[in-house]
C-alpha cells in the first residue's frame, strides 16, 4: 500500500509560539496500538512546541535540518543539530524551540509505554 502524508499546520502547538507544520507519516490507527504519531515536524522560524508532559508514552525527536533548542525535563536548554536525538522518559516534560530565521525539521514518534 502507498499513501500520501497528511499535512496539518498548527498555531501555538501545546501553547507554544508561532506555527508548526506536521507531516503525518503514519496515523494512530496505523501504528497498531504501539503509538499515536509518526511524523516529520517543521518548526517554523521563531516558533516552538510548548512545554508538555508525556503520560503513558514517550516522544523521541530526530533532528533532520536546522537548529533547535530542546528543553529537557529539568528545564535544561540544549541546542540540537541534524543527527541529534532528543529523548525523554515516560512521565517527563519537554519542549522544542526554533529561535532562528530558518525552518527546523525533525522526525517525532509518540510511542506508548504499553501496546494498547
């Protein structure tokens, strides 16, 4: 089966600033209970994904393009670059900021702690 990605632009994602473009690669129903999202995410210049918690799941980010600032569970801010992987444990908080004038792209997958 071949399908096209579904693209959604979200303003103020998770109470962040600006806009984020989500290119859904697989939808929740296609992840067979193992997760809820597998997507290429574009964080536009001077935009962010707001501070949020993952209860019962985790969400690693794999940076593809640009520079972002990952805000970890303890509030630590770390600049991230292509090839970096940002991980959090189940129950932790995190956010992502793009404080540059260029798009920042990453792969994000939300994985359930237990298959549902």
